[in-house]
């Protein structure tokens, strides 16, 4: 009797294992992880076509921006196979390639992808590490840039235009320089009417203030350091960089009272609630300002312009992400199949039509793309000016130092020079520890 | 084979084996989950090591400790933490003990009110942080600023003004943990023998005399234990700061040591340095706890 029972249990276990295995074979799936924002929704929508063609289900997992990096990196440390494709920031390339979290795609890309069809700077920024090496760890998925949205109803109001010209001596229009940006921000700051001039990124969360401020710093003449020697002192804490930080701190007086906490969501909310005349954000977030359900005040009265130039140049923070395959994925072949499918021109056209910022050169430069949304033209104009943060494996430490001390400067806990000196010191320590200064 | 040995059970296990059978699972868990990580992290604290990179740990002596102890920013985080511990624990002590004194008498709905007062303590700190961040401390639309608006010229930047942000964290932590202090104090108060008060009443002792010479000495040991727990817990403050003031902002105004430790360990993955910092923190907490325990023993002796 006992042996009959044991046989029965074993038979049940075997049957269950067989059913599970069959089920798994019949339902292949791919898991993509990305930040929580509109492009991830577009990708989920786009992926339905891939599922229709191949029968492979695609699940796009979205993680809120402030926790995006922490959750993905923790999964990497645990060698988790939770994610097959990771759509990560450009700065992640160094760390995840050297940390063996992304698989090397160089040979596969050279054999399967028409690299010439991809916008060159995007390939460099989102796929290649070290830069110029021809070694690829990703394919560009979403190309993005920081830009501005403004209230056309305010900017084109004859009374406002006359008052502005009288006060500042030139016509009210989207600013071309940071001086003009400051004038306009000052002009529209009317706390009694709960209206402020500008909303921009000052937050200490993730990369908030760094992405907002770095483009100002570059345009004022400051840099993160020497890209060849990795020396930071004299570059990051230069007089130009200090002036830029003074300017960015000064701009805060024309922003709403809670602006020191502004990241992408708060900036959008401030604009959509009619609290500010202009707002800086990445272009990929701007569909939110055109949605009448979210923006009841200015969804049909919004214009867009590229980030202004500074006294010593014109640079804009690059955004967007590359699509990489996790080293711990059990579906690497399916992931490659998906990426090859994604880079096809018809798919890229649909990706752009859904609202994605395509890295496909031809699609990107087409009039169809430029006219597809009110902000695509300004987005395309930003391209020649794009610049990136360090993409070295130590980028997270470098970023954390910037976030802490720049936020301390705008909070008046440190002077701009003190904040920059502290960052320069910490950055050099990080580079020294990592062996960048070894002979 | 069954024997008649007096120290063996009917299934053949000796007392020693039985003891080991009961102890071993706990010991194994303790060694795997506590002792090994403790020793491993001590080992890593003397190495250059990043958990996110494939390179093996490289021995660098006390360099991690030296770097940390020479870093003026780190001392700033310790000062911020000490400031927070002092304000929060003091506020919780006075409010919690005050509430316990009020509840230590019979009145209608006492049980219901006590339960209500205990609710904040039962919530998740993350939920508490988000709750206060969005509902009360939002600079423009927060209820707190709304209620204060008749007396304020402009809204208070609870989480954006570096001079106020620490107060915001203290208020939230106090709201959450004063009930804990109250609960322990209440347990102490209810254990004070009634006849002592009756004897004092016979002697026509004043209320202050009864509080100073009966209540306080008998409740002190429990209060000190509560203080010990709260001090240790406050020293590790992380969750509320992470959520409420967005990673210790504005700037470094509310960046506690634990917040900075989290960044070192799980954002920068500077594992070796993070282990060194964790050990510095551990030593400080152990030292503080020892002071409390010594004082507690003295008070217990006196009581």
C-alpha cells in the first residue's frame, strides 16, 4: 500500500513538471525594465506588434525614476534574471559594461544591425564604451534632450509684450541666452497672483539638479574635468563654474517656493497648474503638457524652445537611454531578436508615431517626425548641442557628490565656490581610488 | 537498539544530543545571518571592494577608516544625526511620559483613546513619511501651511528650508514614536503599588512629592529602557528622511549617517568604505548603549 502511495505521488510530481515545462515552452516571454514614464507605455504598445509576429509576450516593467537605478543595480548585484533587457541611462554604460552586467554586443551589432542608419552621436552616447572604441553594449532606444515649454498665452499677450519691452528694452520672445531667460523669469514672477517665472530641476533625488545645472555650467565655461587625465580641480571649481552656480541659485527666486524639491514630476505639475511661465524638462516628458486632462490651463497654448546659450558656449544635457541585454538573462537570444526587430525602419517609424524619440537617422530627420508633435522641432534643433555626464564605472559616486553639494548650494548651506570645491575634492578622491591617476 | 541508560530517551538520544538538536537550528541561523555577515563586513572594511564590480577585494589597511574620519562631510552627518537624536528622543520622552500620566487613571473610553494614540507606531515609516510629505508638508498645498496661513505671511518651506527641515523630521518621528514611549511608561506606572500612594496620602504628601519620590523612581528603569531603544533607533534614522526630505535634503540639512551609509553601500556600491562606516556607527551605538545600561543598573540599584 505504501509503495502504491509513493508511486502515485511521484507520478503526480512528474505530470506537474511535464505540464509546467510544456507551458513554459509554449509561452516564451521577454521582460524589459525601464523607468516609469510615457515612453515606456509607448514601448509596451509597440511591443504588441512583436508579440503578434512572433508569439513572444513582452512585459515592460516600469520603475519610478528616483528608485530606477537602485532597483536595477541591486538586481545586478544579486545576479537576478528578473530582467532580460535593461533600458538604462547613458551614464550606466561604463559601470555595467565593466561590471559584466551587460553583454558585449559588438559582434552581434556589426553582423545584424545597420549602424549607419542610427544617429551617430546617439550610438556613441548610448551604446559605445569606452567612447571611440567601437565596442558596443547597447542599442539606442530613446534619444532625448533637455528643453523648455512656455506659456504662449502669456508670451504673446500684447500687454505683457509691451510691458516687457518697456522694462528690458527688447521684445518678449522665447529666450536665446541665459540672461534673457533670467529677465523673462523675473518679469513673470508675481507671487501675489501665484505666478512664477520658471520651474527647473533643483531636486536632490537621483540626477535631478545635476541634469538641470550641468548644461548651465557648460554654457558658462565650466566642465566636469579633463577627459584625458581625469583631473577635476581647476575645471569643475573654476570661476566660470562658480558663476554658473551663482546664476542657477539666483534663478531660484523666480521659481515657486517648493522649487528646491523640483524633479521632472514637480516641474510638470507646476507648469500644468499654471504656476509658472516657463518650465525645463526632458522633451520625452512633454506629452504631459499637451494632455488636456492633465493640463487644463495651457495644453493648447504651449510653445517649446531649446535650452539657451550661455556666455561661453551652448550645451544641452543629453537624455534618453540605450537598450542592453542583462548578462543574467535566460532569454538572450529572444532579447537579440527583439532588438533587431526594434531597429527596423518601419518599427522605428511607428515608434516615432507613438511618441518615442527614435534614434533612426532617416526617421529622425524626416518632416513627418518634426511635425509629429509641437515639440519635436525644438527637440531636433537641440541635437548639435548635446553633452553628457561622466559615463565611467564610477559615475554613480560622481553623481551623488554633485547632487549633494549642488543642492546644498541652492539651499544656501554652502556658497557656490564651497560646493564646487567639495565636489572637485570628492571627484578626485573617487578617481584616485579607482586608479585613474596610476602611472 | 534501545538501552536503559538514564540520560537517554526512548528513541536513543542523550540529553546532550537533544539539547544540541534544539539549539543547532538557531545557532546555524545566527551564525549564517548575524555572525558571518558581521565578520565578513569587518574583513571588507579593510579592503577596496565594490559589490557591483567583478574585481576581488584588495587589502588597503585602515585607509577606508582614515578617509572617513578625515572627511569633514562625514562629521557633518554625525552632527546632524546627533542633533536629530537629541531633539527627537527628548520630545518623544516628554510627550510620551506626559500622555502616560494622563492615561494612568480611569475615565470613559480610555481603552479606545489609548488604541488611537498607539496607531502611528503601527504604521510603516515609509507610509508615514509619504503621508506627511504630501498631505502636511507640501509647501504650497499642505494642510499644515493652510491652517497656519492666517498667522503666516508666506508658507513655511517644511522640506525646502534648511533651517526648518530638521524640525519637520523631528515632528514626524515624534508623532510616530511618542506612543512607544507612552506605552512603556504606562506599563511602568501601572506597576507602581497603590498602597505607596495611599500611605503618602495618609501623610498628606503633595502631588509633586508623590511624583518625585514614588512615581519617578519606580518608573525610571522602564523609562531608561525606552530611552535606550529610542536612542538606538533614532541613531539609525533612515526611512523617514529618505522619503520625507528626499534623501536628506535640502542640501545636507537632514542627511543622517544612515542615509549617507545607504548611499555609500547601495547607490555607489562602495562596499568596503560602507562597511567601515557601518563599523564606526556600530561602535558609537554600542558605546552609547553601554552608558545607558550602566546608568540603568545604577537606577535599578537605587530603586
